[in-house]
C-alpha cells in the first residue's frame, strides 16, 4: 500500500483554542509526537507528549529531524538466538503515531525517503512505520537564519504531499487535508474544525523567496552535472571537514545505515541498523583496505552530486530540502548554502 | 511509546559537550545534540555522537569478581565488599596506612573522586591518593600554580573564537578536542592568525600561518627564543610587566643566549621563521596560547608549562578576554578529579595537607585525625610497590598497564602487591591482575558532576538502570568505608556535592540544583556567585605573576647510533586513550582499527619501508611490530605512534623517566629504532 494516498485537497480551519484542545485529546487517545522542551538544557525536539501543555508551539525547527521515528539512529530489526533459526523475533513496527508540528521541509524529506525505501528493495521496517503514522504539519510563517526552502521548492508552505497542513492566519489556522490518512484523522475529530478560510499560500511563498539568499536550482544542477565546478571548492571543504558525520546523520533526507549484530550485556542477540554516512572512510572501504571514494574531496563532491543531481534525476525532487541543519552542526564551518551559491556562481569566485 | 531524552555531559574529552541520551524502552538508543549547551552549541564530534555505544558492550563486567587460584569467580556484592574491607584493614594493620594507595579517576564524577580521597584520608589514614592527571596535566597544575597561583585553563572555550592570535604548542585540538578545534577554525575564518608548534604536520597545523616543526623535547629552547626576539626588539608589554609581574630581569638574563641563530640547530627550525612567529605573537592581541600534552609529558614538563606562562605574561596576555594560557584537559573530568583532590598533597580545592589550619578544618568536618604528611604520587606508588613499601592499591577506572610509561615496570609493581582491587566497566589488562574486580557504572547509569576544561561544573544524569548488577560506583566507595568502620552516609550524589561545597571555597556556590540547566565555572564562592569566565583579571591568584628563568634541557633519552629516532606518542581523532570505550564502538573502530607508526618519507625510503609495510619499532624497553604510515606528517628522524591499541601498547616502548616536580612520564620523546619487519 502506498505510504501516502493523495486526495484532492480539502480546506477547513481551526481556531488556536480548538487546536490546543484537539491536540490534548489526541495526546490522550493516541501516541502524539510533537515539538517539546527536553529536560535541563531545554532544547526543542520531537518527543512523545501526554498533554497539549507539553507542546512547544513557538519553535523554529528541531535539530534532529522527525525521520528518526521512521528510520532511527539505532533500531533493532529483530532479535535472534544464534543456535536456532526459529527463534527470530521481528520488532513490532505497528505502533500508530500522530505527529504534530513537522515543518514543510521535513515533510518533503519524508516524501523523498518514502520514495527511496520503496524504490527497488521494499523496506518493510521503514514503510510499516510510515504506514501507521499521520503527520499534521505546520507551514512556516518566517524563514530562519539557516533556511533556504524556497530555492529547492520545499516550503515555506506545501502545495501537496502532506496529510494535514496548518497555515497560520492570526487567530486561526487554515487547514488543508491532503491524503486519505489525513482525511481519516480529520473526520474522526471533525467537530474541532470550522469552515475554510482564505490564505494566499502563493503570496506567502513569494514573500519568503524574496527574503531568502537563494539560488537557481536548475543552474546548480547543470553545473554539477557537466562537472564545471572548480576542484578547489572540494579541496576547501575537505580541509574543513572534521569527519563527525553530523551534517549527514542529521540530514532529513539521508538514508544510509549500517547493519551490525549486537550482543547486549544481558546476552540478547540483536540485529541492529544504525545511521551511517558517506563521510566516514569506513563506509566505502572494501575488504583489503582499498577505497573507491578516496580522497575526501571525492566523498564531498559525491554528496553534492547525489543530492543536487542524482536524486533530482531519480525522484524528480531535490535531495536537499533547505532545512539548513548541516550548516548549524558543522565544526569546520562548512556552509552548504554558501557552497551551493559558489557552485551556481559559474566558478569564478570559487 | 516509551521514549525519553536525558540531558548529560559527554564522557570523552575535557571540552565537556552537552547532549541528550535517547532512551527507548529503558535502553540507550542514541545521542541527540544540544543547541543550547554553551560548549557544543548543536555540534558534536564523532566520538560524542557515538558515545552511547561505548557502554553497552556484551563484555561489561556484570558481577563482582574475586580471584581464586588465578581465576576470577563471580560473587555477591556483600562477599566482595567484605573481602575488600577485610584485606585493606589487614594490610593497614600489618604495614601501616602509608602502605596503601587509592587512585581516583579522571573518568569518574566529582562526587566519586571526593569520596575516594576521603576514603584514603579519613578511613585508611593516608594521603597516598592520586589519579591519572599524573600521566597528563599534573605539570600544568604544578607549573601554573607557580607562575599564576592557580592551575587551570585561564579562559573559557568560547572566548577562543574571538582571539586575534592563537598560539598552539603541542596540541592537536581538531583531533583531540574537536569542539575547541571548531573555535580555532572560527577564529581563523574571522581573520585570526594561527601559530602552531608541533613536530608533526597535524590537522591543527594545516590551519597555521606559521607551522614551527620543532624536534620533540625542545619546547623550552623554542619558547626562550621567541621571548629573546620579543625582548630584544622591545615588543614586550612593558606596562604589564612592570605592574603585574615579578622576575623579569632574571627571565631576560636567562633567554639572552637563545637568539634565533643559536636556537635554529637545537629545534630544527629556521631562525627566520622563529623571529617572524615571535613578532606575530607579540603584536597580535588578544593572543591565546593553547597547549596540551606535547608540553607536559616531558621530564621538563613543569618547566615547559612555566615557559608558556612566561611568554603569555611577557606580552600581557593573561587576565584578558580571549587571551590567556589554556591547557586543554584531555579527559571528561580530569579538572574535577584535581579539584576534588584525588591528589596526594592537597584537600579539595587545592588546600594543602601540610597546612595545620587546613588540616584542622578537615579533621573537624570529618571527625577524624588526619595525616599531615603529603602522600605519594601514583608514579611513586608504583616505584614504592616495586621496592616493597606499597602493599595494597585501590584503583578506580584506570588502566596503568596500558596507559603508563614502560608498562613492563608497571606490571612488576602490580605483581608485588599483596592486594589489588579495581573498579572497572570492562576487563582491562590492569583489572585482570586484580584480586577483586568491582563492576562500575558508566556515565549513562548514574547522576553526578563532571568539571570540564574551562572549569565548568556540569551534571550527568542517570539515563538507564545500572547494567547487570552494578550499582553507582560512589555507593561502592561508601560501602567499603562503612564496612571499615567509618560510615559514609549520603542520600544521593547531590548530598555529596553539598558536603564538597561546604569544604571547598572554589566550589562554595555549586549544587546540583543550581547547575541543572547550565553549568557554573569555578571559582564560584557562594550561592549567589555567578561563576568565573576568565581568571587573573586585574590581579593574579598569587598576587604578581612570576617569571621563571628556565634553561633548555634535552629529554632523558636522546637518539644515538643504536636508537637513532625520537619516538613520540599521542591521540587520533577516532579513538580515546586506551580504547576501552572507543574500540568497542562500531563506527569508531571501523574508522581506524589498527595500530601504526608514522614515518617520514625520507626515512622510509632510506630503510626501504613503504606505506602499510610491517615494521618493528624498538626502544631500550621493548619492541612492537606494527604497520608503517609513511608520509611527511612527521619530521625526518621522528616517529609517532598512538596509544589506543591494547594489542600493541605504545607504552611498552615509552620511557619511565619522570618530571622531578610533577612526576609525569616522558611519553613524548624517547630514543627508538625502526626496522622493516622480518
């Protein structure tokens, strides 16, 4: 079954008071995952909430993308006994989750992951979790410092691909229902919603685009594809890269993982899959020590090509959704947006 | 969905990054970076993001182990603790309190270290308490106390990004302290000038405007030369020198002979570059010096530290924002373990054991008679064990059989003991030699505090139940003390911190509740004190800063015909110290799974050793056969090895010659031979 069955968009509205009440009810009746403050350090991340008062409504975005609920940093696929092949226990993936507050860039990223994980090998671990989730996303009313979604067509407001989208309209949110799953949720809680109200999503988009130091994606695509980028750019990034992997591990569209068997301290045998990434030298090193993607410049060039050319060719959408997380986490001060602009800028200032 | 985030502090280096442990169904499932944390600011290194994996290995020690007929048998806590108490009591009665030693741990909490030194002093009755700072930054504490009056990083980590000049000597921050490396890269991006002094072309050196590639063990000659140029060209901060320091004339006299021309052959760096670097450092303010073990791990370690302090004071760079002398501490809580007095000569907060007033204060607080005699360092405890004078050791979270220089001698010392008890989370070579092994709790399994390199006291919170049957290791120390007739009664570690605060002026205002959201930097004198961002503003802790006149002395062992290379050791990005945790972390061990020696290309050619060839490195103490990494990263005539690999421990080779003041071993320079493996 496809993860998202799109429907013709149905419009409605909800007052902010009613939204609070609705989320409060959902949090009691279902598992609700929403932006919430962590303990002590008070960072905002997607966390299970058991009451609407725990939800943070005034937030930009989380540092860890919501992909972690479908494709976890570390997840057990199954446990097993090494001596008997009948003792395999597959981890239950059927917990129904409702998400609130996912940003358009991350909804777009999940759309790309959906395409990736059902491409050739159908990945049940990912897809079954996606099948029992429904996402209420919230369009952005302003761009953050590191964001550039308008250049890659993933925000600040979505035109399709969402379950339910909320757009801030002062005292109310405009509500758009865009999928079967979204419609089911909407119908279950229909009493909370009101008549459609007017918001001009197109205008919001144009306004955001004007304020963003963006780029022309087509031009970036052409220049990367025709290999017109000065190699000094890759050398500069390679020199800065400290191999922490965070720009990829926390990228909402990165989908790479490694599979390992782990024996826990109390003796259970687990087959795990864990986030992995192409900036780790061991990721592409072969037995015998040879590595086809070495030196580091090659790894870096490959990442830009993959996200800005290959995924556009394959999925018809950019592999970068403009969330800006990779800029926030870099200990080498590599700025992905600035580098894309250098790629776009015909190489003279590279 | 049973999922929570628990805020904590990274268990690896001294930068002290903050993050959340992700706990799913009661088990660790990942690390979530924190944007709000003042050090990490949303970032982490590869060790930090994978740190949760390091403590869930299948081979965690699960139950107390007692050795019978050379083999370990699992036993109950009660039996193991009774045995520890009984044996320690027996050794004390037979040989006296000073035949015992306790090693605290830079890997463990402040609360544990406080209790460990209290166990030694108040229960066993000896000041023989120390910890692994002895193998790293003890010269920093000794040297900076002599120069400034207190031995810690003078400034805060985040100030580095606003320095106009960064002078790094014997420090490879991007690999060893990645979040400090980030500040250096940021400073460089903002236009700061970078001077790196290191025998290797380290990752740090690639950001340098000047890379001074001097020989290992020639730091004093190098620093004296820079000061010679500064003074002879009149570039010193005369007003600062006059009003805030003493001993300038002696310094001037001492550095007079170290002209660039005189120094060039000693350090192996051109006189032109030495003069240029001196001018750049002296004329670019604020300038921050950072250093690590390239300075301290020498027989002249303490004097190296004082030379660094000389240079900073000469140019008026101490006591100002984004300046200073900044020793980057290598372990998560090595600052705290020093603060808590897991040291033989002081009580918590560097209060001297041989000061009668201080002794009285602690006798009153602990209600017991205390020894006024400073104890033995761990270096000397091992020497005295070989001599037959130390009979029992209680080692917490440390593996001297991998981490101390010349481990053949360390083995002899441990073999001569009547009783050895070790707290560990995994079986290490040292734990294997113990009579009793007590399973420790990792950073994810307990609540307490770590103090980072910038003196910031920060919380770690219990995220999961202690794995297997281990309990919080602070409780183990309490149990031992109580069984020996001195009840340690604390409800929790917050209670231990309250006692620490009541006796330690620099921690006077610290409590777990106060540091829940963001840590406090000591000195923090009382409950309303906001903590201290940088030290020595307007006045040094000791009053005037003191210049010391110091002469260059070569390492204890210098190359000769038989051993023509200088061998130095250090860390790589993907591993941490003796590898107990990083080698058990899948991604880290995959990034770098094997031991190696760095060889200069010209030396490789001469000896017909190619990259990845097997080769044998030998010193007067032992030999190892490892892979050669041939490149221009090391200077000709120099070899370099990491020390993370227990299967090929570099410290089989290193020299157990020690700094006479701080008693730290000379890990950074000894004479070695290199041959192609047969």
